[in-house]
């Protein structure tokens, strides 16, 4: 039996159906609200608006739950690999051994980037931000690898593996070229994560030594970032895709959205904050007190989360990786020292605990990335590589939705009413007052 809510407007009462998800979440269906009442809803940022039905990711911020296709993130981080999680998100099920082998072959076969694309890389200004380059190059892939049959399942699979494989190659290429170093090509004998690290750090004068713990830390980092429900970039991918735009352009738009400091730039902001602390000789205790001061606009980067009202489940896992990596390298880095001190202060401070301002995944991931040698301006690129499977899954699910409609939000107009047009010769000069 369908549940309804009643909406009273003046003398009229309207019944609006209620939709319930598999985890008990409820939504009021307002699909015909304007048609029936002439009203629309007003929800800046869409914090209370469901834009789609999805079977990909479930998260509950109040209970600190995150699951991909029903599997807890804690289990996937412990038992799975990024390659397997990517398959799970895109295809909806964990792969068999035969399927993961074929997926690995496809990733290897499509890992090279067309040599003509190097011209694009070489002609970006040297100081260009890697995210701007990545967004442009992902969009350019459409020209180098056009669809053969857009609706054919095999073609979509090839396009998906092209993106998953080539994005890490392009990211490593952009880093190498920015430093004036020789590009390192992917190797068929290395795993997805190991290949990326080798392409980033191998040089003719100092061959890169693959470390299993570093590879695992990177794999876990990407697993934790692979999807996060209808966040800004995922919603952008769906929004652009609703116009039946090709996958490359949709992912390019997702990269651009992730570039924003309020979204994917958070882990970079953590390191920049710590760097400022070290340069200005500010104590961690002073930083905590500034963050607690209601009259001070300063906010601690890497603490608290818009969705999670308890501890971010990804942060627990990333903290374990952080501790393992720092123990492994015994790195002498004043930024990392300040980070550990800041963590201790915040976790013991009543204000931070009562306001649920725990260190989030960005806090620990920024430290891990720095410890393994990733330059700060590449942090958001690393996030983008990890989030790619989620974007693809969101795009694919929306394309398969028989009820897909082009996104077209409404607005509440607050401008002038109908205004008379005055010929240019009769207009009075506008004088600033």
C-alpha cells in the first residue's frame, strides 16, 4: 500500500506519494507538484532533494556507514583491490577470477596514450594546474578514441577500460613533463597501482623500487575515494550525461567539479595549512584555539564532514594506512610532525569531540600522499583517478534508466518585472552614487 503525505495550500489539500529505499530512507515524490499546484520547492545546494534512484552506493552520515553495492567499505579496503572495486562499481557485482583476468588484460591493452596527445601535453604552459590539464585531456580522448557504436555493450566496456587505464597514464605523463623528465610508459608485469607509481617516480638514473606497503596504501586510498553517492562531481557527471553527452565529456566535467577547493581540493588544503603553520612557526595548540574561536573565520582543514555526523568510516582506515606509511619510512618532515600533534590535540579536545570535528579522510590522505612522494599540486589528480570508477558507474546507471530526463532545475525569479525598453539616445547616464 502506497504511503502519502498531505500538503495543504490555502483551501486545497494534495496527496504526495512517498518513496522508500532499500535501507529505509524515505522521500516525498514531488514529480507532479508544479503540475498539480503551480508551486516548486526551494532547496539551495539540493541538500534535501533526491535527484535519482541509485543502487551504487549507500551512506548514512549519522551512523558512519559507507557501502559500495551493499559491501561495507571496511571489508573492501581490507580484502579487495582498487581494480576489483572498480569492476564492482561499474558492473554491479564482484568479478569472478576469469572476469578479473579479462578486465586486467583490457586495462593493460588500453594503458598507452596516443603519441599525438603528447603534443597537447607539451604545449600547456609549464605552470598549468594538473587538474586543468587532466580535464582537457580527458575531453580530448573523444577525438582520439571515438565511439564505434554508442549503444553497444562491448563498446561501452572498451570506453570504460580506456578511461580507467589511460587516466593514470595521462596523470603520470603530466607530472613527468611538468618536471622536464622523460615519460615512463606502463609495464604489463605491474599491477594497476604499482604501474602508476612506477610511471611517476622511475628515472633512468634512479630506478623506482616497488614497495608492497606503498602500493597497498595507494590502493586503499583509491578504494576509499572510488564513490561517495551524489556528491558535487557525481551529480555533475549525471547532470551533463542527462543530455546524452558522451562519457568522455561527462568525466571531464566531473574532473572540473572535483577541482574545487570545497570538494576534491580538501586534502591539498590540509598540506597547505600545515605548510603555513611550519613556515610561520605556529603551534598546533594555537591552531586548535583559533578554530574554536567563534569570532575567528579560520577553520581547520581536514576536520569534520558535511555528511558524516560521527567519525568518517574512511578516516579510520586511512589513519591505519597513514600510521603504517609513516612507520615504514620514518620520515623526518616537520609538516608530518605538526599533523600528528594537531590530531592528538583535536581528538582530546572536548569542543572538537562534542561538535564531531574528527579528522576526516582528507586529513590522513594528504599526509599519506605527501609521505609517498606525491607533490601537493597532484593531490586532487590522485582523488580524480580514485573517483573515476564511481563517476563511470553513476553515468552508466543514469544511461540505463528508462525514466532518464534531461536535468532542468527551476528557479525563483527575483529580478525586475516587465521593464520598458528605452532607445539609446534617450537614456540618462548612470552615475555612481
